């Protein structure tokens, strides 16, 4: 029996929005099937269990990195989690596999819009507080704050605005600053 035929009961449950039952069926399927993880990630997303959805989306990509739908799913989950910089990276990675995929291009556009709003200080105070509260648990942000060069860059941002342009010529510094902007820690107006 083909994988497609075996997936029909799971997919029917999913279409009927019986997500907990669909998840149980998907979980019983083979652990090497990327579609199991993709569809289960969709179920978790609909149930609001975004960290579990993200974990399944990542496993799905690990098993089959060539299928663009997996990147749209992971990017959407990251976007819902307000991890716009990570979602942007995911959508861009997907475009490497499928350069003309409209969903991926739309995802990039949405992420860039949100990142630009953060850059301009155009997000609500509640969203800013939410991002700032979750930022310290992000390992990448932790490493930025422990990096001596980045500490100096952040000091220069406050004390020596002319040095900012020199720092931003370094692509690694620019990437790290963008991460801090996306997290709501740094605002550039």
C-alpha cells in the first residue's frame, strides 16, 4: 500500500479539523516519513502548540530539505512566534530550493515588513515588551551580549554615533544588530 493511501485517514481527520485525533494517527506512522512531521506540525500549529510545531517542522526539513512547503510551514510557525528574523532566514533557505515559490516570497516580504516596523519603532508597546521578555532566553542573543566586540558596538551606539557607520560595515556586526533589533532590544530611528 502506498504512503499516499495510508495517509488518507490522517488527512481526512486533519481536514475535518479533528487535530488531536489526526496527530495520534500521524504519530503512529513511520518516524522516517517527513510528511508525518509536516502534517503533525500543522496540527500542532492549529492547536496553538507552536514550540512542538516548530520541532516537527525542523525534523521534517532534516528528513527532506528539498521540499519548499516544509520551509513555508516552519517560517509561518516562527512568524506566529514573532521570531521574524528566524522566519526570514527560513523563507530565504526555502527559496534556495524553490526560487519562484510565491508563498516563500510572501513570507520574506511579511518578515521584512515586521522587521522594518521594529526598526522604526512602529510596534505596539505590548509587542515590544513581549519581544524583550523572550529575548534573554534566545541563545543567539545571549552570545551577542557575551561577545566583547558587540559590547563595544552597543556602547558606541549610545556614546559615539559616528562610530556606528564603521561598525555596520562589518556584515557580522550588521547581522547581530539586526537580531537585536528584531528582538526589540535595539531600536534604530
